């Protein structure tokens, strides 16, 4: 039996708001965002979470997020940057995932809130939904599909494998204050 399809969901890393004259789609990552990418890249590498396809919003901050985790990705993984994923709602993200070829075992979707959070939660069984209360910048969810085709993906059709945030990864890496 072949392993289930796997969906990796990544919200873009923290972006800069300092220059209000920059259009939203062109906002770059902040220094904190770049640090968050390094933490997520290390997590991807440590857990062997290399996708077979990346679907990425056309926003600069999502593209820079993909660049920021590139060290943990196969050099030949296709990255499709798509305008329709920019600020897309959950339904539009789901419709795009329905178009993925069934020969693609795993997909990394890099997008924005609230769409990415709404999608991540809606795909889970009701009892698992509380495991993702928020989806902060550079949050990363891994969900295994309980259906055999991407086109069957929908509400209640995945199982949460893991959910991490840069903050949680940082806290795990740093010993608690006062410990030796």
C-alpha cells in the first residue's frame, strides 16, 4: 500500500511594515521573518519533510519564505508561483489543491492568513481542529490525506501529523532560564 498524500501548509514568515508606501504584495520579509525561515528549514530537514511540489502565492513575502527554506528543499522541486494564491481564501486554496496531479505525493502550499489557517483547520476532523488555534507567521502544519486523490480533499479529510511555529521551535532549542 502506498503512503498517503501529504499536505504541508506554511504561512509566510514575518514581513516588514516599516514602509507604508510599499504595496502589500511587495512587502519583504523582516529580519525576524528570515530567522523564522531558518528555524522552519531546520525543522523540515530534521524531519525529512521535503515536498514534491510547491504552490506559492505571488506575494514577495511568500516567495522570500520559499527562498528562506530552500536549504531544506530538493534542488529540483518545482515551485509554482501563482497570482490566484495571493491572499486567497480557504475555498480558493482548496480548489487549487484539487487540480494537483495524483502522481504528486506531497505538496507544500505557502500562503496567507486567514485562508491558510481556515483551510488547515477545515480539512481536519472536528476533534483535531483545536490543535491549530492560530496560524502565526511561518507556522507550519503537516496533514496526511485520508482520501486517495487530491480532488477528494475536503472537510474532514486529513489527519494532523504535526504543527509547529518558529516560537515553539526556538523554545525547544533554548534551555529554560536557570537550568544548567
